[in-house]
């Protein structure tokens, strides 16, 4: 609408304040761009390539392209990479984002000159609606774990402001991120809480976006609320989650495993979850899922392994090989949670035997040797050294030399790591004469004496017990004169005497 009074710029001042309080940021943007009646007067560089709207919070991504911030987040959450219509045709890289303050300032100045209200940021939910609309233009068969490559140029040619208008979010909770970090907050968690039946219905929906919204809501509701975690951990809901854990859609896979992690935090839920048959899909995700899903899968197995009733079952269901493999993961969280899961699982003898056969000794010793999470590795080695099979395998694998060498270096991230190393050596000291020979060869006594002088009270007690074991065996050997004993046996043989059996 145009003002009929005044002169100059006032005659062309556009009013966008009609019912502005009832408009969402996206609808307000659409109204701004449609009421100008000059759609081509807006500089193209001001428009987000995904939303097609003036950017309020422009950011530069790694590839050099500029987008609205929440549109980038929506593309990442839905594993969507648009094919842009720029000159080089290079795909955008969303790995990092940097605020484009220069462009933002330019846009604000342009709006001021045109007497327009500054653009409002698009909320995350609205950005997701736009991206889903883009994804929906293509068959589901084109979507996989690899991000979709979809051209947005032709799509916006047929999109009208009415198409872009969005309805209020389905859930009262609004996701702030889909990453593995725990930065998702809950707004009004008690309102509009969906009952179990509604969640199950949406999780089993044929529409991906309904499944995703249900998982996001579940993930947020179960992150901090114990009562909800206990209430929702039912066989039917676990069955619905089970079918989504290995989904080829990254957002479904990540959020379903994250929900399972939250549910497993309740002690009363741990056995229920394992008995629901959900461990094999978790193992599959840990073995070949996307990186963020692997982080959650390792965390879920760690959480479930805390219950003694689950330890044997988790080992039987095939979790040990991928957990050992995950110790080499690029993700620090995956490595740490896998190591803690192995520590708790190795408290059971049957799992210790399996781990030894899988070559865990060499993996763990190499972690100690190269100071790669040595504290976690030593905790598992302590458990393995507590069994006869574990001691034999560790002595065969050069554990004494490795542990004594690590102890002599003194590069401990904490006193607990030093004590774990001493505890592992103490466990090996029950290996008899073989341990004694290997310990002497590695110069263990001198290293242990230095550790006794500088360690804590608990460390000194461990060293004292190890030295007692080593020295006691030395004294027993000194009491036997092997040469005299052999000579006396020769004398008996020369006399022709024989002792009957």
C-alpha cells in the first residue's frame, strides 16, 4: 500500500505492520517481498539460495556461499545439499559457518534506504519446512545416507508466497540442534505432551517428516525428565524405535539412537531395552552407521552395560568386535564410550575370553604405548589381568615391558592412570616365574621403587605388594642349590638304586 500524502520518499513508503504480531518471521518476510510490487528490485545477493528470502542472519559456509543461518542448520539436519545455479556449479560445504557481518550491514542499510522494516530471521522450524518441500520434489529412492543433491533454481520458479507460508510447529518443543552435543533445550516441556499411542503412530508413519518430528520431540522430552523416560520405555515404543535405528535417513538414525541413549539412563529401563532385541541394530549402527549415530550407539552400549544382568547378553549379541574397532574411531566421544563399555563388559569372564580371542590385548597395549587414551585402556587391561587366560595372553603379548615402560615415563594424565598401570602389573605378578623373568628383563624393580617414592599412598601400597611378590619368589629360588641337587641325583643313579612307584 502506498501513502497518498507527503512527498519524496514518503509517497513510496510501504506499510508492513498490518497484523505483524500474528505473522511468523517467514510470513513477514514473504509479505515484505510480495508487497513491494518490485520483486526484481531486490539485489540477488541479499536472497538466501535455499529460502529465496532476504537474509536476516547471513553466514558464509566453507565453500564460500552465503545462506541464512537457520537454512544451513536445516540442510545439515536433513542431510540435504542443494545444487546451486551459480557460475561454477560447486556444491556448498556446510562443515563450518562464519557470520557475514558485511553483507548483513549492507542489507540493513538497503532496507533503511528503501524505508523497509529490517528482515526477521527465519526460525529453525520454518527453515526445515522449506527444505522438506525441496526434498519432497524428488523420489524417496534418491535419498540415502549420502546427502541429497537437489537443484533449488527451478523449484522456486513455481513457489508462491502461499506455498511458503508455514503452520505452527506440530510439537511444543522446538529443536535447537540435531548434533551430538547436548545443547537442545526444551520450551514448555509439560504442554501438549504426546501420549505413547500418538508417538507410536507417528514413528510408524509413512511420512519421513512425521517420524522425524516425533523423534525430535521424544529426544528432547527424555533428555532431562526421568518420569517420562520411565513412562515411555514400553515394548511397543521400543519396537517402533528398533525399526528406525538402522534407517538410511541420517536424521532418523541419529535421533532414534539418541532417544535410546536417553531412555537407557534410567536403571529400571536397562534390562527392558536389552530384552527388546534392540542391541543387534545398535551393533549394526556402531559398525557401519554415520559418525554421529556411532557416537550415540557407543554411549547406549556403555549405558546398558552398567547393569550386571546385561553384561553377558551384550557380549553374546556381538557388541565386542565393533566396540574394539571403535577404539580407533575419529570421534573422541565414540572412543571413550566404547572403552568404558568394554571395561564394564570385561568384568564378566565369558566376555574376557571373547575379547582375548578377538585380539584385544594388542589393541589395548598399543593404546598404552602410544598414549592414546591410556587411562581407559589400562582399566580394561586390569580386568583382563584378573583372569588366568588374560594374564597368559598379556605375558605373551609383551604386557610387562609395555606397562613398565609406560610407568617409567611418568606421563600420566591423572593419578588414577598411574594406579591402574600398577594394578595391571600387580595382576600380572600372579603369572609366576614367567612374570619374574620378564619383570627383571624390563627393569621393573627399579621403576617400581621410584614409583613407590613419588606416588600417592594408594600407589605406594600397590608397589609394596608387587615388590613383596617379586622378592619373595627370589628368596625361594636362592634357598635351592640346583647344582648340589643335580649332583645328588647323579650319585643315586650311579648306585643303581631305583625308587618304585
